[in-house]
């Protein structure tokens, strides 16, 4: 059974008041905030109906009521009016992500931190999937008899260095020929594609390629594979912000939360469920599928690289978060991050 329009309105007022103040809401305060011309008995009756529907509950012995996960779900799906991010935030996030000296890793770290600061929650951003990272150029530089520095330029601007251990010493001309081979045949392809195709293509040209060339290119393939897999899977910032919320400040609750963050596979599994989604996803309490996050909500949005959704960003906080403000911020930030990475 769906609550009446009046009951839905009172539920909306109750949830907004609880989000703002963090205290159970009694019928008298709800009546005052609602602006409706109702008797206290009518409001108590409506609250009783909402409780029977599983939308609100009484915490412990309090006379007031707080929302349940089901109540929050109705709120975010049908009752809340989402706010457009204010211009101050838009200016801040745009200035952060337009910094020309950021490589992709630093950009993601900065965005996670900015999300955390602006929402006072924990910010999280996944690193783009390796199959969408493009090699623009590779160069080799001899370091010693058996060490070579591989310099990889990715997605136009990001530079990664890898030290390669070779079987023999390679001359500068051999290293240049190897770099030319990779650049001429694989520039502007994804690391994933290069890793799969490099050795296969070498087999076709083995007769015309000397052993030294084969050795250095085989070693270069390891550098490409390492660059594809070496990044942290996600960047988390501001988890200490969660200590400021009474419902998460219990030592045992916090320990469980930080254990959840440490178990990266769990967080990646949750975030990966959003990478193919259309727009913002909101996981409230047990909707995450992980009991460690039962007291939390996670708001996520995918970001794109060349029209492909390659990563996810979002925030983690208590179920009592300002969804009307947080959801549009997450949505906007995902769009801006995708554009910034795409331009690198």
C-alpha cells in the first residue's frame, strides 16, 4: 500500500528535518515544520501509518521517529527536489580539474579530495580501466649494462617510467629501433590491445628481426603490461569525515567501515556495478549487498573516456546525507572528470 499524498509530504518533511538535525522527530515538531493545518492527533495517526509501512521507525525508547532505509528510498526516488550545484562549487571543481600539470592519477586524487571536502563525506574515484588507456609514445634510455628506462606517454599527457632488466646491454641505436617499431605499429592503441598483439606480431616478423630487437621488445611488453595493471584501483579521501556523524561514530561501527575500505575487492565490486549504469546510482544501507555498509549510503556516477564509461566516482556517508545537494554534485563531477581525462 502506498501512503497518501499527505502522508508522503509529512514523510518528506520528517526526513528533511532528520537529515538537517540528526535527532528523532516527534509529532509536535513535525506538525510545526509541515505548515499544515492539522491536529496533533492526525499527525500522530499518519506517523503510525508510516511506521506500519516500514518507512519510519522509533529508535530505542525515543518518542520521535527516524527514517528507515525504505523511507529514504521513497524519498530519493519520488519526494526529494534535487538542487543544482552552486556556482562556487562548479568554479572550484572546474579549476581543480583544469590544472594542466595533473596527470590522470593526480587528477583522480584531486577530484576524490575535492568531492570529500565539498560534501563533508568520504570521496571515492576509481582509476580508469587499463583497456581504455592509450599509448601515445614510448622511448627507451640505457641506464646501465642490463637496465633500460622505458618512458611511456599515455593519453597524450601522462608520463610513466618503468625500469626494464634486460639479458644483455643494448646500444642506443638498438633501443631507438625498438622504440620506432612500437611507435610506428602501436601508437594510439590501448595498452590492452598492444599487450595482446605485440608478441603475436613479433612472431610474424621474427625472421627479419635480430635477436637484440626481439629481446628489447619482449621486455617492453612487460613494461606495457605493468603500466596497465600498476595503478591503485580507487582513490579514497576524507574517510575521517565519517567520524563527525553520530550514527557512525561508534568505535565498532567505524572499525567495520574502515575494514570495508581496506577490503578493496568489496569496494571495487560495488563500484563496478555502477560503471555500466546510466547516471547516478544510490545504494542505501543493505542495498549495497554488504553488511559492513548497512549504516551507510553510497552515491555513485560513471565517468566517460571517448564515450566509453571507464570509471566511477562517488561519495560514502551515513544514510542521513543531504541527497538533494550531494546527488547533483556527484553527477556534475563525473561529467567534468570525464571531459578532463578525455582532453589529456
